[in-house]
């Protein structure tokens, strides 16, 4: 038995038994799709259609369909890429880093957060691939022998590091997520009544039986994967930031970028997790598993990373002045007061000011306030990438080549389209997969639920009525 | 050939752990224990040895590191040397990110594939489970019955006296 402090709030409320957990999580997997879910999926599919149309226009007519010009050669595409990759940081952070830190509150949110990670990385990958112009030649980024006499890829380039970082991150996150899903698929399989669902979940469960030996190995694999994924999470956004930091552009060429980008990524990722979880817990009636305690814990991460991001903005500004480099100073003055001042101040307001409201406990524990603030954070983090990318490029060293960037309808279409793609995948996940990790929640039930258990003698779940409310 | 098992069904992990110890102390061999979630401390009472999967992960990772370094040094240093940004042909610091990523990739995949193989996890449409409740809320202790040798009544009493809520028999075609 592990000792859990009595003043700690329970992670599972409502006096649940093991069977209740199975029932509550499997309910929406086994039920017929309800109208609200179908309506949401219909909206997401419209977004997906917009994505397909915009992609078709981009591929058929070329990158000229986008608003890029000779001066601003990177704009919405890379902004959206970094935004999505950033969002994709929370899932593996929750499941890997919080596992190593033994934060038990991760158990009920890690499944959905990891799914979100995987879908966000899929959305992110669309942008560099489409920006290639000829995605069918995307394999040229890999070090393969080729017909030009083995002219290899450039391993000195951060853009190539990105290829390795993102693909490793995606595949390791996918494996980590799937390993966790196997025991839960087995649970659904053993409850399934229809012949199709029984076979489908049997196939997905890889023949899992839950033997003690398998669990022992499962735990080892989870722990080692967490250990491997932890530096991996940090490496991905570090390498993304190096796409900028290694080029000699004022506003990009700074050593602060890696930690600043990683903090920003966790910040936006947690905001997106909260946005989704607040809706998911309500729609699927999972309030007893994703409690205010969980929301508050995540809000604490948001205030920490949000403050790091705020400090980074100010440090950047100070160092620009302190460096004495004219171009660097101009780049920052131009960000705050130039033609894109509105983007800069939108970023400052959303990322630096709004999360500070979480210092108030009542706001941290208010679902409405949290939902609104997380939307602000998501918007703010999008503007952060836009500010970094477009304002640094649009007025470069020669005033004769200064230009402005404005997105075309296709730019907007691809961005909105990836949101559609994301929600299509997420809604399918939420319907057919268990959104809460049943096995892990069951494992913490004895030590952190409202039901009091005696280590010996009583049978779990048979006497819950006489022992509720040990946490008054 | 069919094998016969006696299944002790439990509904509490601590009762189960105590029961495993008592059953083993009584000299009965436990075939396998099934649970809906990983139980801490069950490895010790069942005598399961520590998994060697971390060692697999280490050597796969080592392979990833060596392969990545060899690949980059050979490609850019020997096979087709080019001067890029005035750096040396073999610019080791610039090779570290790819080396790191391939280390993690090989370690993770090597370990997980080994895990699937040794645990015999593979996609199949038919799965034999001793008791379907073991993936929901019950803990199942399976004991193999040798015809004519095992005293069924004594076994039943042993399991029940150690907190089993049910004792069932099951035949499995092997």
C-alpha cells in the first residue's frame, strides 16, 4: 500500500468501483452515436472538406496560391506548423514526464492528451509537406541513395533535424499511446456483444489477457518509454526553434529560442488539452474522473509556462537593446510599433496577461474561466509564431525589399482545414476508443478515491456505501 | 488436448496478494494470475523476475547511436564530402540531433517489438480468456489441475479460505 496524505483531494470522486470505471468509460464506445456527436463530426467534416479543397488548389496551381512573396517566404505555413507541433507537446509531456515525476493525476487525462498529440503532429506535418510544392517527392528529405550520384541530405541543416525529430516524436508517441490502449481494448473486447466489435477490438487488443507476467513487462516498457520520451519531447521544439535560431535574421538569431519555444509549446499544449477535456468530460459525463483537481493542476502548469514565456518576451526585447545591433533593435521596435503591432499586442495580451489570472484559486477552479482563458492562450500562441516569423522577415536589411504579408483564401482554407482534420480525428477517437485509461485509473483507485479501503478483510466495491466521504 | 484449470476469483488486490502467498506456501503451483490493472508487489509474491527489457532498450539505443554517427560521418565525410557553411566535412556537433533522435527511435522500437514477441502479443481475431471479468473488475488466479493427482476439494477449500469469492473450473483446449 502506498501512503497518500489525507489532505490530498481524491482524484476519482463519486465513490466509484472498478466496475463503475469500466461502465463509465465503455458507455460511449458501446452506445450508438448520439446526435450531438454526429453534429460535431459533420462540422469537422466540413473543415476537412475545406482542407482537401485548399490542398488540391495548392498542389494543382502551386505555392503561388498562398500569400507568400519574395520577402516573406515563410508565413502562415510555418506559423501553423509550429503552432500545431507546440500543441502536440502536452500529450507526451503528461504521459512521460508526469509518469517519471509520479504525478497520479495524469492517469485520467493522458489517453486523450496523447491522442491530441498524435493528431496535432499529423496536422503539423501537413504544412512542411505541402510547402515542398511536390509532396510526392517528400522522400527526398531522407538519406537515400539517389540518381544524382549519391548526393546525400545535409545533416548540418536544422530543417533536416526536424525531419528526424518530428518523425521520431510521432512514431514513439504513437507506440506509447498504443501500448497504453492495449489493456483497455481487451476490456472492451471482453464486454463486446456484436460480432464485428468483438473481432475488431480483439484484433486491436493484440490478444491481451492481463497476466501478471505481461503486466510486469508492460510496466517496465511504460517506464523506459517514458524515460526515452522525456528528452524527446524537449528535443522536438528545441530543434523546431533551431530552424529559426541558426539563421542570421534579426529577431531569430538568439540563443534563448530553445527553452523559450519548449515552454511555449507546453503552454499551448496544456491549453488545448484543457479546451478539449472540459468539453469531453461534460459530453461523456466523466466529471468524476476529470475533476476540478485535474483542471487546477493543469492550470498551474499553464501559469508556470506562461510566465516563462512572458519572461522570454521581455528578455528578448532587453537583449535586442543591449546587443547594440541596429538591425536587431529595429526588428523588435518594429514588432511592437510597426505595421504588425496588433499581432504583437494580441500575443502579449493573450500569453502574458490572461494566464496570470490563474493566480486566483477561484479562477483556476472555474471551468468557464479556464475554458475562456485556454482559448485566449491558443490564439496568443498562434500570434506568437506569426509575430516571430512574419515581422522578422517583412522588413529585412534592405528597405527596398520591405513588403507586407497578407494571407490568401487558400492560406486560411488550409489552416481552418487542419482544424477540421484535427477534430475529425479527435471525434472518431472519442467515439471508438476509450478516452480515459481505465487500467491506470483502476490502479490508483484504492489510494486516491473517496471510498475508504481497509487493506485486509473487506471486499472492494461491496461496502462502498458505509465508507464514503472520508474527505469531508 | 484439453487442460483443466481451477480459477479462484477475487475482488480485492490486497486479498489476492495475501492469497497468492498462502497458496504458494501451501505448496500449490499457480499457473497464472490475471488482473484488470498492474498490481504493485505482485511480482515479489509470484516470484516474477525483473524484466530484462531495459537491457534490450539499451543495446538497441546503442545501435541507433552508432548507426546514426556512422551514417552521417560516412555520407558527408567520405562518400560525398562537401563544404557546408565553412564547417568541416565531419561537423560532429551538427550531427548530434539526428544521432539523438535515432537513438531514441531504435531504443523505443527495439524494446517494444521485443515486448510484443516475448509476451506473445499479436493481432488476432480470437482470444482465449479464462474469465472475461478479469479485464473488468475481478482478479483471477488460475491453477492447473493434474487429473487424479490434484485434490479438488482441498484446492477449493484453500482458495475459499483465502478470500476467493468464487471458485470455478475451466477446460482449455491447447
